[in-house]
């Protein structure tokens, strides 16, 4: 009887250790990593721009069963190495990196992922547009929708239409109802931002399609600024309504 009780105590202790030790965040002068849910993390790096000064650029990490998928790289290879080293320190195998459009704040650090033989994914339009830039080129392309496995769960990559750029995609993790909207989605109160490659006449319609397809989304990470709930979709739609 004592042996049975001891075994039960050991099992309770093991289970308790697993539940009490979530992956914590990280912060340095160049990189911030913040837990969002049990399986999703925000990563933030900083890009120096001529028009907007120092800009905080968001990405997202989805973690499941010891595997990770990264949405958008940090802004350069040095900070990407910092992110990858953090993931390695947490015993997470990076299964894929996804570039959500062709700008530097999405794939400026892609070469560091390639140097570690991590597969990269992007809209086929992204791969076409990045050819003339001095940046690493994603190795796997899709046109409309692609599902990737992370552990025993799935993440969805989806091209819903033009907006910030002609190639912008979103990422969705159904398990946590969490979306990476990238620069297609604005934080509440944000301005229109960089419109150099934008299609402002289509932007609101694209967001409306996202609302219709993903009505259960509960947390959204924009490309810049504060994450939030589906109110970010409402705000972005109204911001670009014509």
C-alpha cells in the first residue's frame, strides 16, 4: 500500500512539474520574445527606417510537441541567430519559417534559417518579388492556402487578397485560435503606415474575407504594434474603407 501511495505521489509531482514550467520569455536590446498563449509567442525586433525611424517589427512563433514554426524572421541575420539560439535553448526543433510578404521586416534574417537547413515558405508572388532584392529567397512556394504540421497540430498559411502588398499572407493556428496578420493587419489606433507597395482599394475587402473565413479567431498579432482580439480586423477594415 505504501508503494502504491509513493507511486501516486511521484506521478503527481511529475505532472505538476510539467504544468508549472511553461516556456518563459526573453528580452535583450535587439530582441523581445513574449508568451501569448500556451503555444504561441510574439517576437519583436527593430528596423531602422528613413521614413519612420526605429520601427518595432512583430513576428510569431507557434510551438507544439517540441517543434516550432516561425512567422517572419527578425529584421536581420544577427538577430535571427539570437532567436534561433533561444529556441535551441528551449529544446525546440524549428520545423519551418514563413515569410508573410517580400519586405525586409519579414525575411531580412532568412539566411540564418537557411544556414541551419530550416525549410522556408512563402507565397509564390513573394518569391517572384524578392528576386531583385539582396536577400535570401524562400525555398518553398504556394499560391492560395498551405497547411504545415507542427507536432500533431496544423498551422494554416492563407493568401486572402492584396492589401499592404500584393503578396501578403496570414498565418492561423486553429488550436489556440491565434492569427499572425502581419503587415496586412493594423494595431488599433495605428496609421496606414508604408503604402509604397500597397493596394488600398482592395485592402478592406481582403480583411472582410479574413473575417468571414476565420470568425473564431481570438488573438491577432499585427506586423507592428500591439496585438489584440478580432477588433484589429474591424479597425483595419474601417481604416482602408473607400
